[in-house]
């Protein structure tokens, strides 16, 4: 199954763990399936599925995979705009991004075209696979705005904070969309495995195991 490369606390490549990996693995195991994760730059996850490199993909990055069977949403990312508090930037509408440079996870321009089309058109958009890089680019002032999941950003800020360079209190968070769970559906090539996954996911939620996995990584 295709996953993005390292995105703690959701994906930790070195140990094949993280919120996303653990939940997908446990849901598949419910009906006896074994997860074998393969990691790609985020924008290549749907391409790996289309090119038959994998049997499933964790999301389509806004590119509909017509030959796949979409499962129920498993892990939902809460993407927000983040700016340095010292910049006093307000983001309420797409035009508020005019003249601003945005560093984002790959594929965001396909998912949020209303917000990012002009940014991309004017070469002010930078998609990065390494999301620690996003935090560093913001902290160094090389980009005005970061588009990132709030928990991923906090995870990496905590890493940088150990070096006394940035604290979470130094940034402003700007909610700009209502989260759509349909954007985070795993895609399977086999309908039966998709159905088995959905049963396993429902069991995880009903049994409390789903929340336990989240708590394991976010409790601190």
C-alpha cells in the first residue's frame, strides 16, 4: 500500500508505525490481511496506484482514481494556514494570499484550487515532501505562509523548540476550510479487501482501539 514518506506523528517510516500506519494495519488485520507499506513522495502516491506499483493507496491527493474502490475515511488531516505571529498576517479569503509565498505539502494545489490557483500561477507556491522543511522555511522567513496539518506542524515545532528556535506560541493558525473526510479515503484495487477494511475500521472505532492509537501518539 502506498503511503506518503515520513510525516510524524502519522507516518514514521523507520519503524513502519504512526497513527496512519497503525490504524490501516489494524483495520486490515481484522479480516486477516497484512499491511506492507511502501513510501513515496506525497504527490506520487496516486501515481503509484495508477502504475500498478501497489494494491492500495492512502488517499488520492485530489486525483480521482477511477479504477479503485474507495474505503471509508480512516485518518483525517486538519489542514490550516500558519503564519508567524510577528508578521500580523490575516487570512480570511483567497485574495489575502496575494503577494504571499506559501510552502505546503505536495498536492495541496489540487485539493484547494480556489485558494491556491493564483499562488501557483504566480510562482509563489512551493510543495515540499519533508514537512520539517516547511517549519524551517517559515521560521527563517523564507516563506510567509505554511499550509500543513496542525498536529504535524506542532510535532515539528516541538523538535525545533528543542533547539530554542521556535515555539508554538510564535505562530498564528488560520482555519480556511471545513474538513471534508471524503478527501482522506484509502483506495483499494480489490473490492473485497476494501469491504474487509471497512469492517475492520468500524470495529476499531466501536471497540475504542481507534482512539487509543491516536492517544498513543498525541497524548504528550
